[in-house]
C-alpha cells in the first residue's frame, strides 16, 4: 500500500473519532453519569451511549465549554493527514494546545458572572481554579489581560 493511502486512512480515522467526540459533546447531559445524579439515565441519553457519556463528562468536568476546542483541533489534525501535509507534532505544540485550553477555560469561567456553579459549568475545574487564582492575585482586569496573553 502506498504511503499517501496510509495517510488518507489515518485522516479518515481521525475524522471519525472527531465526529464521535463532537456528537458525544453536543448530546451531553450530567444526568447520564452516576457522579452527578443518584438515579442516572439507563441507558444514557447521550448519542454515543456510555462511552460518549463518560468521555464528555470527563472533558466538561476538566475544561468546561472549552472542550469544544478538542474536536476542532482533531479535525484540523486529520485534515493535515488527508492533504498529506508534513506533521510536526512536537512537545512545544502540545504544550501550546494545553495552554490554549487553560486560557479558554479560564476566560469562560471569568466571563460576566460571579456565581460558582455557572463558572464551573462554563470553565470546568481547570478554568474555575485558575481564574480564581488570577482574580485573587491580579484582580479581574489583570486576569483578563493574562488570559488574553496566554490565549494569543
């Protein structure tokens, strides 16, 4: 098999994985998981069933709404495989993606409201903790500047 066909197969696999993740995210409900409900839905209401319920529950707990950046990043990565562009995935790019996820979840947690439950839903545990840290030591305007700088 030619090398370009292998890259196309890998790209199609990544697109399929992206579609599964995106569908699990858009059909997420906390009532599917026993961590959030004493009587969870059986079977889960998530389109991707148990796998989608736990995957989306994990991502939304950690990063909140910033989790929607994961399918976008995966689809761009899959596009590179399909177009046979050189893949340069090094440690610096991976750390950059993690910093972008931290900045995005922190921004979503800080944006407009001060109510903790809403902030947790928007930014996840990472966004809530990091935005609280920044707001405590730098004030709200300083935190916005730092998060914007990290996002850029």
